[in-house]
C-alpha cells in the first residue's frame, strides 16, 4: 500500500465516530474526492458541534489536530492525482 494511503488509513480514526466506516469505504474504493469532502465536512461539523452549550460526545472525542493532519494528507493526495491527470501522455515515437 502506498505510504501516503497508509497514513490516511491510519488517521481515518480521527473522524467523528459515525464517519469512520464511510471514510474507510471511500479509501477502499479509491474515491479520494468523496473522502476529501467527508473530511472537510467533518471538520466543519465538529467545530460547529463544539460551540453549542452541550456538545455531543462524538464531537468531544474528536482530535481536531489529528483531523486537520488527515485533511492535509487527503488534500495533498488529491492534488497529486490531479497533477498526474493533467500530464500529457509520453509519446514513444
């Protein structure tokens, strides 16, 4: 398994508990764009969820620092995929 993908897999547990299985499914399917959207959404929901008077336990348990590391890893991987897609195929002639 690619080193970056291994790091992403390891850090999926930093997602809110309801999102971990969904994140793993996206990773298994190599659907990195959906994974990126899930992570971005999880950060927003967690921050908003922690601002209420009585935050839900699932948001209290989230390590936002680790979740932001996961976001960075996914963002970098998606950018790398986009760069590879934009490269011209090599002409062997």
